[in-house]
């Protein structure tokens, strides 16, 4: 099962859900979506607006792959699982976020080989179909993310 999550933002993420709904229809794989505040209601995949922590953990454990927004909370949970993660960042320009910080995080994690960043939504289907050909690095967030933050802050200090 491919688990789709749009997170808990007040803005919907209809753009992602529409695409995933069509992909689920075309390729026939089981999907489940957490749709949050989105107004779009999928026709070809089961969904629920909000999930409890236990329900989220159930889907995290049972998913074979993830299609998620680029929020740190979701990513920090699923990166530990070693399963394919495809990130479609919420965009300010689309009214999906207050800024484009999800893009920054997704680009960085993609460069590290931890996730696959989908910059152009029409590329998502091909990535999902080919998901087993991608090599994702295993990650232990307890050591890697603080190191990344420390290095980034160090770069900021040295540039002033």
C-alpha cells in the first residue's frame, strides 16, 4: 500500500491528491490518503481527513512507499523506516503554504539520497512505477539531522 499524507496544515493540498487519485486509478496499486484540510475527495483511493497518532503509525508500518508533503514532522517519522519516500512540496505560489521551506528541505534530503523529490507533479507516476529501482540511503535522524543543522549554522556564522 502506498500511503499519501498531506500533513496538518490549514491549507489543502488538492493538487497532490488529484494526481495520486489518478495514479491509483491508472496503475491499480492500493493507496490510502490522509487528506487533512483538502477540499478534493479522492474517488480511486480510500482516505481519511485526520488520523490519530496510532493510526498514522499503523499506516507508516504497513506502507510499502510514501508520497508526502515536505513537512519536517512527517519526514522525520518516516525516514527512519527505510522505505521509498516521494516528496511533493507544498508551494507558496499554489496557495498551499506560507513559504517554500518544504522545497528547501526536500531538495536537501534528495541531494543526500534519502528521498526522491518530485519537482514536477507529472513525473510522480513514473517515479512510483519505478520505485523499486531507486536506491535510498538508510537514515538515523538522531545523528544526521542535528549534524546537518550544526553544519548549516556553522556556514551561516562563517559567512557573516
